[in-house]
């Protein structure tokens, strides 16, 4: 004991040294944020700010350009750039000296992402995440791009070796031009901002909405050009088997509606696409649920992240198609989606989490793939034979020339197949799972509430409807302020972002689906109440349609209305769907609801007339 007392001060010093060694070398302002994505950058040497008045004021006061970087927690290339560039001391020191650096989680601030993604597309015809944009001190974009390697590297273009400039080189060039010729960059920022306002704000002379049949003909012609008649899906280029294919839920919803109205070609496109997606690697054949997109034409190898919003929309689509197309296998896929979400992406209070990462152990897809040796070691001889027949493994590796991503080729032995899936799940369960982003997003939860309600009603699965009801109860309690307004991310601590148009529209849609599934009036009453709040704070009295941000919130260079679909349908098109349903369910307000339907549809005429595929969900709402 005596010796311990004498040694105690030295032990304390040693412990303090170890503690100091374990403290991160850097800790920027993002360590105060609750977003999982922002927390991933909290120990970068970059002096990051979250989006807000402090950073915007600093840029103006010091007359420095802003470096804005936008991403999300399950984004593979966001992780790569964080490790390569934002953890690099030299790059960070240069950024800190010459720019005000802002990090944004696009899932928390879709308003910021929407403006600067469109700005980047205007400048470069491209986009993607991470989205890296250089802005003037007053927030006007003049350069936008996605991933760049940290430093220059040689690339082969045809027969020529060229040098691809790296991120640090770009930053240095921007800093030099800003120091020597800032007016050039300001002029670009002014031009891009004018273009943004023309697209996002109401047009001075909005066109009249074309005849519905003309819109449908234009859409159908465009779909035929994009459609892959061999493997299903869209964005197909003849001869290019490696172009990524996305599920395109808004396209599929349009096809559902057109098929229901008697258009046989739409039904054929829908059937083949859903069949091929459900058989491919984009669908997790072992654990259920869809990955983000396929990296190839055949739906074989996915980009492995799983997003709540994809699975929510596809759940409803597969459930509906199982009935309208009389396809039991589509019902099986719908069950797989629902059971996966309830098992892997659902919180203790029924809330739905936003995303599962593509990566584990630092590699994309490591959790989902199998090796031949692994299968030979852990499956019985009968299971190996069934695995080859049903999933194409073992056999010829289909991923990185050494791994298997299961595809489904059919299996008559349903009971044996279930046993095999469980064995393969047991193998996976011993691996490190991908990161689960437990952020709760109101709009995405609304989509999943609707998906489960639809699936439960159509597939006669009461537990799906019960799960949707539980989630809705929790969301309405946590996402509603005492003033009756919605929050974007209700489960986070601290200041909670306000809701956007999508949050209202998609939650209302989910509540209406619950009302249809249960017949319970209180879901309808809440939908009516939220629609009234949406009308007060988002409606454009002059031009019709809904702004993306409320009338009392925005520090962006433009307040706009979004009609184009992305991975999610536009809030305006979902609102039209909601209003049409409300007009039937609440007869004494039908005239007003129908008037808002017409005004919102007419406000989207620019896209509907000339580019109907860009607003497919709105086009679907025109189908009688």
C-alpha cells in the first residue's frame, strides 16, 4: 500500500499522458452537431462550420470565398474524400487560410442541397455527392463538382496519358483567381444565381398546361427511348452494360397508373423491370430490401447502401403490382422489403432510421458478399447445390473476380430455400455490420408509413399496418411543435431543423394510406390539419404550387419551388395526390382542394409540357 501511494502521482501522470494521447488532435465546430455525417468530420483538421449565420457572416466580414461541401452518412465517396482530403493536414491548412469551410448534411438541409446541386448542374451538367461548391462571400456559386482525388494524378484518355488536377490544385487556383481577379468569379456567381431564380422561382409568363394526352404521348415516347427491353429499367444506352441503373420509383408509379388505365405497354415495362430488379443483386436476396442502385445493366452488382426512401417507395409499388399484375413473386419481394425494414431499420418506438452504409471494414459491400471457400466451409453438400441453383454461387465470381453477390434464378424447394437463406444470414451476422444512420427524417418516415400501410392492406398483413400506426403515433408526438408545425428531424437533440414541403406532403400521404388501411378517422383528421398548415406556410398565392421552404425560414440566395423528381418524388406532386384524395374524403372542402390541384398542376406546366419524365410523379397524377 505504501509503495502504491508513492507511485500514485506517477501513475496519474502516465494516465494523463495516455488520455492526452487518446484525445483527438483536432476538434472543429462539428463536434457540437448531432448529425452522424457531420460528426464523421468533427475531428478533421479542416476548420468546418455548420451551415448558419456564423459562417455566412464570417465570409462577408473577411471577404473570403466559401467552400461548401455537402454529403450524407451512408455516401461511399463522401467517406473516401473525408479520408483523402479533409483529413490531410496540408490541404486543411490551405482551406483554413483561404476559405470559410462549411459542411452540410443534405438529409438535414435538403434546401441547401437542392439550390447548390442545381447550381452545379447549371454550371457543369453534372452533380453527385459529395457535392463540393465554391461560393462568393454572399453565397453565390461559381464552381461546383463532386469527388476529386486529393492531388494530381495521371489518367489514360484514349491513347494519351493526361494529368487530372487534384482537389488541392483546384483550391489553389480558386484562391489565386479570387485574390487577383475576384470580379470574374463574382460575375459567374451572379449569372448562375440569375439562372437559379429563373428555374426555382415562378416564371414571369408561365405556359398553359398542355392537353393530358399530349403529355402522355411525350412521356411514353421518352420512356421507350430510355427503356431497356431486355433487362428492364431505364436510362439505358445501347452497347453500354456498365451504366448505372436506378430503381426510378416515380417512373414505376407512372407505369402503375397507366397500366391501371388500360395501357398494356406500360404494364409490360413495369412487369419486366420489377421482375429483373427482384431477381438481381440490387435486391438483397438473403436479407431483403433494396440497395441504392445497380452498377450495371443487368442489375447484378449494386452500390450497397440501403436507403429508407427507396425501400418505402418500392414496398408500395411491389405490393400494388402484385395485385394489379397478378404476380405472387412481387408479393414475395414486398414481404422481403417490409420484413427487412422492420428488423434492421426500425427503432424501439417504431420510428424508422434513414440509411445503412455501403461500407463495412472499410470496403464497399464487404457485409453482403461471399467467397467460394466460405461457402464450401459452411454449407452442406445439399445447400451448396441449392445455392448454385438458386443464387448462382459458387460458380463464376461476379464481383471483383473473387466474390459472389447472390442473384435469384429460381428454386422449387421453398422450405429448403428458407433454411439456406437462414444459414447465409448466420454467416453474415458474424461480420461487422455497416453503419446504421439512426437519424429520423419526417418525410422518409411518412413514405415508409405509407408503404407499410399499403402493403398491409393489399397483402393482408395486419402487422405491417400495426407497424405503420406505431410509427405514425411516435412521429406525430415527436415531430409536432406546440404551435402545430412539423420538424424535419424530430429525434435529434438541440436546435431542430424546420420541416420542408416534402415533410408535410409525405407524412400526409402516409396518414391517408393509414386511413385507407384502417378506416380510422383520426388519421384523416390529422392529414386535414397538416394540409391546412402546409397551405398557410408553403403556398404561393401568386403563382400556385408550393415553395420548398416555409414563409418564415430561409437564409438561401433563392426561395424556390421544386417540381422535378429526384430519388424522391417532388413535394408538389405528392401534394397533388394528397389533395385529390382529400377532395373525395372531405366533400365540404372538395371545391377548394380541387382548385389547389389545378393550380399546382398548372404551375408545373413548364416541365410537364416539355420534359414530363423529369416530373413523372406529377404526370402520374394526371392519369384519370
